C-alpha cells in the first residue's frame, strides 16, 4: 500500500448534523475515515481518544466549546500542535477568521462552502492525490 492509499482519519466537528453528514459523505468517497463530533467537547474527546487524527474541520459556533476554543486546546498539546485544522463559519464573520488564523488554523472556509473544494483542501493537507474520481464527484 502506497502512502497515497493509506486511509486518513478526519475529525469533523459541527453542531449542525446535516453539514457533518454532507462532509462525511463527500470525504468517504476518497481514502478518508470520518469521525463526527457535535460540540467542541466531543471534538476534544475524539482527538484525545484516537490513535491518529490526520486533520480536523471545526465549526466556530458550537455548544460547550467553540471551534476557536478547540483550536486553542489542540495547538497547546504536543501531540496535535501541527495537526492541519480547517475552521468553518458563516459568511461575514471576518473577526473569527482573524482569530482563527492568529490561533494557528491551517485554513478557513465560510459557509456555504463547496464540498468539492473542501475535499480538495483536505486531500492537499493530508497528502492525498486528487486525480481520482472521488474528487470530481460533487
């Protein structure tokens, strides 16, 4: 099995279940295994309990702990301080983008977003070739 064929584990944390399902369905078209979390505390627990997480997608506005709080916790931990993290938020919230970038976010996307573009970004961040058919199916 080549490096590109290895399954990547992606954490998706969003309190809107339908958004999590859309992301999960799209990513699972490729070499990705997705764990869904519905609030910030679940996201932290999923990362702490997993042997390996290759990237995380965090919504800003979530119950119990925001995506920005999760980002801060992830960056403060040796095991995950270089983990690729994409922050999602509703359009028009530039202050969150500034805070996310200052906190070490790898990338920032506003909702609504293109599942195809998100797939391509996750593939790039985790070293997956996007020449396969999964990337072209939106």
